C-alpha cells in the first residue's frame, strides 16, 4: 500500500495500519515537501514522483493507496492522479471505532480514525476523512471527499454535500442539509440549511462569506 502523503495525517494512518499489522510493503508519497526524508522513521520509503508510484504498482502488483492528507479538494485531486496511473483507492479504518451494522455503507477511500462513532443507516461517500472522536448519527448522508475535524458531531437525518469541511468540534443539528463545498468553522453550531459554496461560523452558525465554486 502507498500512503499518499507523508506529514500529519499520513503518520496517523501509519499508527492505524500498525495496529492492524498491515505494514508490510508500505510506502509514502510526497512530491511537495523537500524536508521529508527518503525513508520515514528510517523504515518506510518515500516516493517522490508519480512515475515512481506507477513503477511500484507494476513491480509489486499492489495498487492500493490511501489518501494521507487533509483538504477535500486536494484529496480529490490526488485521488484522480493515483487512479489515472492504475491505483485503487482504499479505506483505512481504526479498530478503535464503533460502526453500525444496520444499513450503514462506507464507500472506498475513507479514512476513519480512533474514537469515531457511526450509527445506523449512515452513508459515507468516497474519500471521506473522519478525524478522532467524530460522531455521525442515524440516517445521515455524507457526500464525497468530506473532511470532519476532531470532535465533530453530525446528528440524525443530516445531509453533508461533497467537498465540505467541518471544523473541529462543530455540531450539525438534526435534519440540517449542508451543501457542496462548504466550510464550517471550528466550534460552530449549524442550526439551519447551508447553501453550496459558503463559509459559516459561530453559535448559531451564520454566513461569513461565499466561496468560489469548485471545478475539476
């Protein structure tokens, strides 16, 4: 497996993989940070180019990769690059989670860190990132490449659109619909629906500014 990234989140994923005894053949990828060593922790090779990644896929036959960086848009872009050269987007889920067994669906490429609780009839889209101690409650639908900071609480019957970022410890109240490409500030309490391409913050959350639409 290749962890696409070699900084903060990538190191957290390393811990999750270690607890699952899944370190054999593990590599990292970082083509932007000059201070990253050639081997992380003097053990795990760090690939620097997409050509190296493609060669690794072909030589090992293991084409799995996990997104080891934050930011919904960057996660999507890196996913597209790895997929283009034959990579297979893969989920990493900590053993220290509680995930409902009734009606809950988790798409490929989700990173679910320790302390996360997901209850019944929850749908997580491709490439989501749930940081430690996130709660997503019943009948909620989460789109693709959504990032939830530590301690986020998404209550029942909520909808979270693609590429949305929920800041640390924010709360989304029941039956609230949040659009695509939304940023919710840390500690905010979202009490009503939020339109696409919007930044909100505060208690209760109010619109702070409009965001440029995403195009890929």
